[in-house]
C-alpha cells in the first residue's frame, strides 16, 4: 500500500539540511542592516543569528 504524505513533508525531509546550511551561510555573510529587520522594542540590531527553519 502506498504511503500518503504531503509535498511540504517531502521537501522538508529531502532538502532541510541543504536549505538550512545555505540560509545559515547567507545570514553569516550579509550585513545585519541589509536584512531589513524591524522591531518596536529593539531600535537597532547589531547582530543576527540563524536558529531554525520551518517548511510551510
């Protein structure tokens, strides 16, 4: 019997590690000001840290 799973789960299972590494490298190399981060409680961002991704 064939197992049914979503396309999102397929992409997450197959490409999570590659996407994670790519985005982590991007965040490490880019200037924080270029990320266009905004917050009401933090006036300026000095650094950014990439923690996790969620496939949607």
